[in-house]
C-alpha cells in the first residue's frame, strides 16, 4: 500500500492540462504500450496494468503487485487561414491569424497501481486526464470575439476491482471520481454593441473599443466503469468495456475588463460586472470492443472499435448570476463518433517488443458549429512503439504517433443570434500532431 501512496502523491505534482488528441476534447493517451499500437486491442490486450484504464477486467492477467508511471507529450501544429471576418453591421474585423493558439505543446501524465488481493480478486487504481483542451490565441486575432483562451481539464481517480469468474472469464468495475476545471475567455466588441443597441450613445467605434470577458469554474463529478475479458481460446481473447457519462456542473465567477465605452455601457445596463456563473458540461459515456490474437509466440495482432456519445454536447451555456447579463451560449449539436484501429506486436528477442498500428478517429463536430475553441476534424493515426526489458520485473514502454487531420472549415455567422456580438468568421484550419509517450512499469 505504501507504493500506492507514493504514486498518488507523484501524480498530484505532475498532472497538467493537455490538448485533446482524441476526437472532441477527449484523451486516450494513458498508456505508452497502447500508444504503440494506436490503441488497437486496448480493451483486450491487457499487456500491462496501464490497460486497466481501458478495461479493468484485464487486471486478472497481472498477479502480484505492480506500479506504472509515465507521460505523453502532445505536440500539435496548426495554422488558420481567414476568408471572412465581419461584424453584425457588416464592418471588417481586423487582426492576425491567432499565432500558435491551437499549437500549444501539452503533457498528459498517468499513474497506475495494482495488487492481487486473493487467488481470484485483484484491485487497482489509476490517475489519468481523460478530457483536456488548451487553446490560447493572440488577444488581437481576427477571431477574438469567438475565443481567446479555452482551458478545460479533467483529472480522474479510478479505483477498480477485477474478479476471475472462471478460468476464461474475468469481470471488472470501478468508480470514477473526476475533478473538472474550465477557463474560457473572449474579447467583447463594445463598439459594435454601442452602435447596434445604444444608438452610439457612448461614442463607440466598431472593433475599436474591445473589452475582455473571462469565465471560470470547477466541479466534482462521480461515475463508474466496468468491463469483461473473455479468453475463449488459448491464443485469443476479446474485451468489452464501458465508461459512464460524467455530469459536471461547473460553478465559479465571471470577470470583465472593460474599455471606456464598455464601462459606460455597464453603468447604464448593469451588465459586464463581476458575477458568479455556472455551466453544465456533460463528459460523454463510451463503449469499446477489442480483440487480441496471438498468431505465434512472437507475433500478436489486435483490433479495436470504440463508440463515444458526443451527442451529449448540445451547447455550451454560461449562466450568470447577474440577471442583467445575458447567458453566453455557443451551439454545438455534436454527434456520436466511432474510433477504429488495427495493430500488431512482434517479440524481437527477450529484451525487445516492437509495435505498430493505424487508426481512424471520427470528429463529433458538424461544419456548421465548429468554433475556434475546438477546431476539430476527422483524423488518421499512424503509430509505432517498443518495450524494453530494463531488468527483471522492470520495463520501459515507448510510443510515437503522427496524426493527420482533415482540414477543418469554419463558418460562423450572425444568422445564429448567439453570434451577433461575435460577428461572422469563416476560414479553415490545417492541423497535424505528433505524440510521444513513455511509461516505466515495475513488478514487485
């Protein structure tokens, strides 16, 4: 138990926000071993205890006591090309392309511990970052009224129990205790607001009297997960796993850094002053099915299909305690997605395992509601990896993935009245990402 305490303490130091590299703003990057196969067979392979994050039933393949710690570096690159940016009144919105706002490097650490409690009962726990988003654009960029900063992160503590029901069938389940924190900011076009709503009573000039609005909040939510692992042949096993939705009600505060025109509008309307706020955020449930087949003592092949209920995300609504402040609403209307992957592992010798995999990851975001906060699109993964036997009971796993994104088009208009103050914004993103993962595994 002392090892568990040490690993939990370590996780509290290293957990940090991450840029999402699964669809939406989800993260799969819990395991360097899984990374090497593009997470093909993640619910069935159970090569080490990091796979408990995908299927807790896999713990029954790891007798004794184990610990694992590692991190994944996510290195995206992105460029935005503008085609149109105008206010609701038709004036041009100037500004740059945002800098490297969607190209911020990020770190996604994870920590695991397991112990065999009896002949057929196994217990474990993990600390992971299953959801994360980090974009931070230049404050004067052309899309500033839609987004400047978006920082959403979820830290998930997941204790689990696994039970070997028969020699072939294992069952597992656990509780998710998740802490989510979010920070959202955008510029406010007080000049256009003054002209459109106050007959220019305060001398506003469109796009020239900007302020800054920042909303932040946090929440604790509880869910569950379960899985089964069936070894229906000595060389083949299948796994099924499910993670419940995490419903988060973020509560915090909103602050406004107003221009002179903004202060005048605030004084007459009672809006744009510091106030409490809250937002509902549904972190979606998912179900996955995997297969792992040993072709020979040296070669194994695997495949995975995973479904995520992103249709839970209908809108992002920030509700302000100040009754004079209108809700800040962003339509989403996301749809459910599929992730499909195939991979292979080859045992080169007693020291080295080599891995490879490819995957297709569907984006949940319709073209009509894509925003600069999450400029996501469908992507293809190409992965390689390796395991090195450092010493008896100690291994190092490495994984590398390059992700090819489809170009993501952006077409936000004031036909959606929620964009009246944000303006029209159209263009496209060109995005790619490199992911590097490493995990150290120790058997005691």
